[in-house]
């Protein structure tokens, strides 16, 4: 680096030897600068497309959230509260109704396979299976 700035300065390096030749390090530095220049434009283009895609996804997601909120509000406006849950009226068939009352379960739910009987609204079976490989080694004496 010193030699490139002060080529006529006295020293151990002879100018006739290095004249017209670039050292390997200088060549690598030149190539890095050229690639950085091209890589900089590539990074800018990729960054621009990432920003555009993220804005599109953001607006799409917000639109879906607004549609969901509108659907919930429409459902809330169309709910018809019932006075008593004791009987069913034909005029409310197909409508969204709101019922408040005590939950009565006349018969217990049963699972015949496991022999479980419980007084509940819902019976859910959760099964887990463990698998292993058994190796048997016989030794003859």
C-alpha cells in the first residue's frame, strides 16, 4: 500500500520488479469491489421485492380479519334469545338462537371397548400407542 502511494520512495522493494504487476491481494481487493458493486444492486432489488410481498401479505391478512369481524357482528345482530329452553318452537328453526339454562343429562355416555360410563355431554377417547423393536439373543452354553 505504501509503495502505491509513494512509488519513488527509497526502500527494500525495487520498483522495476513490481512495475506492471499487481499483487494477488490487490487483485482480490479489486474483484471484491466489483462484486460488491453488483451484489449491492442485487440486495436492493431483493429487498424491494421482499417489502412489496410483505405489504401484499399484510393487506390480505388485514382484509381477512375485517371479514371475520363483520361476520361475527352480523351473527351477533341476528341472534334471537329464547325465554325458556323447555320447548322448541317451529318459528325458530334455522335461526341462530341463544339459550340459557341448566344442563341436564338423562343418560350417561358409555364406551363399550374400555368399559367407561360417565355422565357428561361429550366423551372423548384419546389413544396413545408405543412401539418398540424387541431383539432376542440366545447364547448356547
